[in-house]
């Protein structure tokens, strides 16, 4: 069954870094915002890097990202997916990220994990002619990466 991406992109004219995930998890789709699974380390990592408190509400998450010039969306607009399993993704239609690129001065594009990288390279890269930096996934499925190792790799988003 094909599922449409239910969450609009988050960005404003001051956004400099665009972070792209693959596709929202079941929990994120229920919450109608990115990285909604409580075990996903995305919010903890970003808060730590920017010396901020960990946001709890969607409004707090939006505020933290925008004040740090971060735009957020996903590579995939629709796909067939079983639960939240990236490995089950089929029949992908990519998001058109030109809306963000035409509205903000994005200096750096980051993909959150190998699945986002795979579909970015397959569907988006040639259309916009821009490389993306692949950072290790903050997903709880990426258990081999400790919080400290994630923070060390993700620090690159501060250097913009």
C-alpha cells in the first residue's frame, strides 16, 4: 500500500542547512512531525550540538531548528512501506526539494543515514546537481552508533 508523506517541509528564508531523512516512521506519521519515535536520537543530538535543551513539543522542535538555521524534510514523497522499516521501502516517488532551495540559501545538504543517501543519489542529486553529506542515522535501528559517536559526526552541521 502506497503511503503519502504527511509532513510539510520545515524551513524559512534563513535556513542554511537542509537535513533530509528517508521517510517518516509510523510514530512520526502519527505525531505529524519528524523523528517522533522516542528512541530516535535526532532531537538529543541536535540539542547537544547547539547547547540547547531537548525539545519535547512540536513547537519547541520547530523553534530549535529554525533558530539554528536548519531546514528539515525527507527524500521520499510517497512509497510502499511496511511499518517503519526502511528496508521494506519500494515504489519510491521523491520530494521536490526545489521549494526549499529556491526560498533559502542552503549551504549544506545532509542526509540522515544510508537509506536517505541511497534515494537522494537515485532521485534528487542529478536534478539539482548538488552533493549531500551522509551522516550516520540517528534511528534506534542504528544501535552500533553510540550517542557520543553520533554527536561527533553530526557536529559538521555547526560548521556552516
